[in-house]
C-alpha cells in the first residue's frame, strides 16, 4: 500500500556538486543538486539556478561555469557553499580551496575536487522558480589518482549525493551497466531467488 503526496521535488538521489563561476572580476562557488546530463553526443548537461542567487548573473553574463564533483571529505564545504552567499563571503578563501586553471573556460576549477567538468552555456530556459542553464561539456579534468586503465574509478572518491535535505556518500559497488544480461542472474530471478548482484559480471550485447 502506498501513500500519495502532493507534487514536490522528491527525486533522489541527486549529485551534490560545487559549481564555480566568474564574471572576470569575482569568482564564486554555488552548491547545486539540480544538475544532470542532457545528451551524450554532444556531451551536454544542465544546472538549475534560482535568479536570486548571486551566481545566477555570473553564469548568465559569462556563459561559462565548471561543475566540480564533491568527494565525501568535502561535504562540509559543500554545505557551506550552499548556505552562504558570494555577496557576503569569498568562498574560495573561506574553504581554503585552490583555484585551478581550466583548459577551455575562463572560470577557475576547484583543485580539491578530483573531477571537474568545464561547461559553456548554449541556452537558458525559465522553468519557474529556477532557470535551466544548458551547456556543452567542453573539457573534463580528472586527478590521475582516480584513473585506472583509462577509466575513472569513481568508488575511490566516494562522491557526495543529496537526498531531500540529507547528504550521503557513494562508493559501494553494486554492479556494472548491463550486468543483468548475465544468464545466471536472469535464471535465478525467474525462480524468485535473491541474487548477490555484486558478483554478477557484465556481458556485452552483440551489435
């Protein structure tokens, strides 16, 4: 039996990210959970920002920003950057963040964040309480410590996610995309048997 609630933003979990932005004179950081992928080819994402936020005009006027993924050890800084305004405080200075040089945008990335997505806005939509800034991902910067055989080992960072007012850390590996194609998994599920999905291996589909 389920309880029906009024319409609300209960989608979870969501990535909690630090978005750095700049107007060329002042740099700022805003914490955003309303962020997601728009397209894989070309690589595109969006961030939703309230017009009253200090970062709104920085992003709107510059057309650029960097999405910095947050490891679990920076969750307090992530929260701080979400509740304090850049109008009142220099968040880079207060958090002791190092400004890194981006490759394709004129916005500093956060060196302490192991993955940084450089973005250029191609459109913006007024969606109600928020404006959706849609952007091309023009470069991705990754700490070498997370790279293994040409792939990012996300579990090493324990990235933070947000679930309706609460922060959680990712990291427990449950399976790889497509692992449910394994015959044993399908056979056991058909019998109603609980399967240890963490041991399932990915099987590539034939093209």
